[in-house]
C-alpha cells in the first residue's frame, strides 16, 4: 500500500461509528491489568490504542511500513502507550506470544484464511483469547443506507458507505462455518449485525496447526 492508503485508513479509523465499534470489540475482553495484547494487521493503530486504554500492554504489527509510521504518529499524538513494528502474520506467529491477539478486517484480505487463522492462534498465550472483527455478509450498501437513516452515526458516517461499497458479501468471513476441535468461540454483533466480533479461546492442549476446516 502507500502513504495515501495509510492516510485514508487513518481517517476511516477516526470515523465515530468505526472507532466506537472497535472499542466495543476490545471491551468484550476483561480489563488488561497489564496483560499483553498483539494486534495483527494493525493499520493506523486504532485497536492497539483501544487495548492500551483498556489496560493492556499493547503492540501492533503490519506488513506495510506506511501503516506502521502512521500508527506510531497517531499514538504519539494521542499519548497512547503502544508499540508498532513492521512484521507480517507469519513473523508474528514465530515471535513473542500475547495474552490477547486481535485481527480486524485482516482475514478478509488474505487468500488462505484457514492458515491465517492457525497462525493467529499460534500467537496466543495458553489461556489467552483471539479476537476477530470482520464485516458480516449483511454489510451491503443498502444495509448501510438503512442503518444511517435509522440512527445518526456521527462524524465520518459516509465512510460506512465506502466500507460497504468496497466489500464483497460473498467473501465475508464467517467463523461459524469453521469447525476447529478444542476451540471455544463466541460471536457478538456490532453495528446492528453489519460487523461480527468473534472471541476464540483455545482449550488446554490445543494445537493451532491441527485445526480442521
Ligand atoms: C483492511 S486493513 C485493516 C486495518 C485495521 N486492522 C482496521 O481494521 O482498520 C488490513 C491491514 O492488514 C495489513 N496486512 C495485510 N496482510 C498482512 C499480513 N500478512 N500480515 C500483517 N499485516 C497484513 C495491511 O497492510 C492492512 O494495514
């Protein structure tokens, strides 16, 4: 991507509906009390900043140096205690684990979601949680228009149209369809069901690469 994409994503993350729904997703987890949080595919850093505000020692990684520069600048400007680094998912899976690992709008852009999910689970400390946030199949332009007509979405609401218009509902991530032995999962609806947050918690003895479709 580019500095332009990073700037655009930074504006998207500042839209009220977008920051609110990601904050709600982060707050599905208990307060961090100093536990660690890793956000993979962090973009300009919204989820990591929310995690830091929720009491976690938060860091974010992204393959795109422009995103990481923007995340670092945003965190500094907002006084958030977060760290960001250029790293891809495979590198993260081979590196230091975290108590909570998150990936927002990442699986949808990756070709091999099954392998990506296994790598994300490999980043999670024993007893930890993986948080996945993804638009649902219900995220369409028409649904976005209906939602906005029903209630105000605040500053930057038009970004919801952009988000919905650039989504392919057929490619929506639905973890309900993914059957992974030894993995407990809970689904939460955000933004009136246009977005899903999934909490995935591996049970003792779980092996991420033993996951089956
Ligand atoms: C659609 S954006 C989502 C950004 C942010 N998580 C959000 O929800 O606003 C996907 C992000 O994932 C990053 N990304 C793509 N493939 C990746 C990979 N294999 N490992 C880490 N980051 C990746 C991209 O550079 C981009 O910043």
